[in-house]
C-alpha cells in the first residue's frame, strides 16, 4: 500500500464521517483513528449499539426490550433473533458476488463455518466475509450496496 492509497482512505473517512478504519492483510496492518477521543468512542461503541434502540423505545415496551438486549443469545438489539455477525472492516456491503448472481445467504439459510456470507469492498478490493460459526441466518440487517463501518451488525445467526 502506498501513500496515495492511504490518502484515499482518509478522504473516504471524511466523506462518510468515519472515525475509525482498520485493514489487516497477511503481512500488513493499518489502523486509522480520527477525533480527539477516538479510543473512548471505540470503547463505548458496543454499548451504544445496544443502548440506542432501548432508549428510543417507549417506556412501557422498554422493559422487555432491555431484557432481550441484556441476554447474550439475543444479539445486539431488540429486533434481532440470534447472535450478531459484525462487519470486520469499513467498506461497501454486497449480498452477492455480481449483480446477476444470487445472494450468498437469505433469512432461514443454514450456513457452515467458513461459508462466504457477503462481500465488503474496501479500496476497490472485494473481501469475502466468511461465517465464523455454523447456524441459521435469522436476519439480514444491511441493504445491498450500503456503506458499513467496522462493528456494524450485518446479520444475526442462531
């Protein structure tokens, strides 16, 4: 990776208002953080992802939602059924290998560890994202061709 590639990443971070970028390859590791207190923001991210939907829920409905969010098997939010599969990088999320190809996975699909579940394009490189465990897809939480950030929940699996 040369300086021009890194400058392009920084421009994309500015364009998409991202504060963190992490790219790791075989013998290369690049982490970029922006902002005065980027470490504190990154440390708080998982709590914000869980707490934000709960805070937005009406008071009577918040008790069951809070219980569901606190349960380790329930995922990171009230509408999720299963364990979250998060984005390992910043980029553009694709559900299929090409516009005319079928989606890698659908809700209800059984997957095995190592199966390709989506592609995330970062710096014009198509990165196949593999399942880290076997199970059944219970939700697809990101639209095709959407920008995602590191840690965004893409799917849930049970």
